[in-house]
C-alpha cells in the first residue's frame, strides 16, 4: 500500500508539474503573440535618406494570398509587386519629417507600371521637392517606366555601363483567323459596338480600320502625356524626347556605343556615375550609416510602417477607399481581381460603417463579367441612396466593365493617360464540328425542341440560338448605355455616339464628358471629402478581411526575420513554403474560373 501511495503521489506531483509547465508555456506564447501583434516600430535615424526601391510591377492592390507573400518575404525572395500606396504615403510623410532631407530612387528592379500609376508616385515626389528637399535617382537600365520617375529627380544619374531607352507605346496582337480555319474551328461572334475590336483577333488576319483608328488615337495621347511630363520635369524643349528617340539609332553608334553620354548630352540625366559614386554623394548629404560603408538610410517599407501606425491613431471621420483592380469576375475573388460578391461586400460594409462618410472607388480594370459588374453597380447605387458621396478615381484602365462600375459616381476623376470607355458588349462561342470532320468524326442525333442541341460545341451553332444570343447582347448593351446615361446625365443617343466599344484616353474622355476632372488619386480623395463636408479626414483602405492565421503570420514577419536568420531556419522555412505551394497554385487557378454562359464587357487594350 505504501508503494502504491508513493507512486500515486509521484504521479499527482508530475501531473501538477506538467500542468504548471503547460500553463507557463501558454503564458509565454500568449505574451509573445501579444508583443508581435502590437508590432515593433522601426527605428528612423536622426538624419537619413528615404530609399524608394520598387520591385516588379508597381500596383495599387497586391494580388494573391497575403500568407504566401509573407513567407516569400521572410525568405528574402524578390517580390513581383510593390504597392504604390506604401511608397506615396512614405514620401508624403517624409516631406514634413526633419529627419528625412533626401529621397533616393533605386529603379533597377522596377519591371512595369502604367503611366497613371507612375504619375501618382511622381506627384508625391514633386510634393517632397516642394518642401525644399532633394530627390536623387540612380539606375543602370533606365527603361521607359523607370525613366519617367528618374526624370522627376533633382539629380538623376545613369551608370556608365547603362542606358536610357525610350521607345514610345505600341499595341500589336496576333490574329488567329487563318490558323483557326486550318484547324476547322468556327468562331461565332456576337457584339455591339463598331469599335468593339476584342473579338477581331479570332475573326481577322489583320487590324481593322476602326481598331487602327482608335488605337492610333489613344496611343498618341499616351505618348503625348509621357513627353509632356518628362520635358516639364527636366525643363527641356517640347520636342526633346521625340528627337532623342528618333535619333537614337544614329547618335549611339556615332558615340561609339556610349549610350549614357548620349542621354547626358540630350539633357535626360544630370550625370553619369557608378553606384559607389552616388553613395558618396549621399554620404555628403545625410552622413554615413553605422558601418561607415554607405549612407544613412531608412527603407520605404520600414518608414511606411511608422506612417501607418500614426494614421491608426487619427480621428473617426473616414473616407473609405476601395481598390477595384484587375479583371471583373463572378463570385468571391482574391485581391488583384474584382469579385462580384467580394467587392460588393466591401461596398456594403462602407455603407453600413458610420465612421465612413464618403467612398472613393479606385478603378484599374479592363472589365470582365457583366453580371459581376451589375452586382457591384447595384451596391454603389445603394451607397449613394444612403446619402454617402461616391467619387471614382481611374488609374491605368477603367474600360468596358471598368467603366460600367464607375458610371454611378457623383464625380469621376481620371489621369490624362487613363484608358477608359470601351462601352460595348460581346460574346464568343467556338464550334469544332469541322475540326472533328477532318478527323472523320461525325455528330448526329435528335432533340425535343427547336433549341435542343443548337449550342453544342461539336455542332454548327443553330440559327435560333444565334438570334437568341444576339438579342441578349443587344439588351445588355442597351442596359449598359442606360447605366452610363443615368450616371453621366446624358441622353441615350449622346452616350451611344461616344460608346460603340471605342477606347478613349482620359484627356479625350474629359472632353466628351465621360469623366469630370483630370487629376490624381489625392485630388479625387479630397473631392470625396468635400462632398461629405469634411475639413479633416483619414483615408481608410477597405480590404477583404484576412483570417486570424493570416493576420498572425503577417504580424510575426519582423520577429521571424531575426529568428530565421540562420541558414537552417531559411531551409526549414523554404521547405514549408514548398509544401504550401501546390495549394497556392491550385487556389489561384480556381479563383480565375468564371461561370459558364456569362456575357462579358472587356477591353483588350493593354499597352506596352
């Protein structure tokens, strides 16, 4: 009995110790989570340069899964996207920060951006310079997008081994008619709009006269606004950029291939310097860092965290900002695309949020599903009916379905280089009965009605189905015109005359009344605040809510960067990311699927 009692007491003691240790571990973990959730505020030196180094595509909404982005960031992988608003927020805050006398533009990892997006960043840089501070830019390969930003600097330097390459804009498409004919594929097209050219890549072997006319017009407008922005910033003659591009094939060979010297002589850059020489220039301006090897600096990512932490403490009067970026698809969609359900839900949240006094809808979309566009349109009209002002700010694209969701706004702002309009509708149904015939496969059978089997992929599209489909397309186009006419306070015929599927540059859209004002995101934000009679306000970006796990991982990021600094840690994290990768890939692929049988309002107007 004594032995039994001894072991029973030992067991109770061990069990109590186990519970105590368990409790201690839980308390430690809870404390760690709370500490991380509060987040550490990055240190800003007493005198430093703010480094703006965009990577990949400059976007207005990060696409994909935030959890996957967090893991990629932890491993030090190059990011395919940089969020514009983090950069503009950091630059504007730095303009009034005595610790930040200089902004440095490191442009070598920027891959792509639309001109309106570049102009948003350029506008913030001009505000920084207006505060009496310097902007210094450096790059090796200053391509067209990179140079747009470099031109805004007080001092812009190109590497001796680099170049400044400006090409203008173009739009070339492959035309598939002959290939489809050889394969025996028939493309049945239903469209409304003389300029709705998206279907022509399937039905023609070359560009139509109408498509050539509208494309030449909007590309010319974009190239004109690019030249004006650069020559104004660099104080050059209006024809300087055009002359530089047209003579590049002769001036560079004449200079024995010394492209940087040609750019310098053309006045496009301030000087030709190596990266080390630029660093020495910055040390003169802001001093050395702790190592003494480079200049004192703070990254835009760290500085943006400081800015956002301060913003969270500001007042309750909010202008809700909803970013509608990407293709418009049915249902719930991830960031980087516009979901009929998910975007409508954000608009509804803004309508019901008492702190949100007005809404700014930032549109960057070539369109997509008409049904999803209509869902979003209905929520926007409900927002206005609730007495909350709605202002639209257009970015690179707000065309077709992108214009559909812009139509109910009280006020529409666009960039001169925005591509908008494309008010038209189409549907494409391919049939492969001739393809099957070439393989010796015949399709035959019976149906119970005049429509039975008329819309099969393996049979010619029936005449009754053609009439029915065209009537639906016509009806959708009339609904589209009605939405625009109501929002723009124009007659049906006035809208129809400038619709017809035609794409317009923002500068022409303003003249035609499709937009109200030309200006930046910030100007549109202030317009929304004015309509809500707000003298002081805070912008509140409304995003789809993350799960608690996603939020926790994102908040752990800073701590984990130190924790996994070792090679072993990086290896373990890489293994975890690899295991999650297939799930991420499948989720992304499934997210782009849409419902069959839908009608689409989409603009194939991507510009290079």
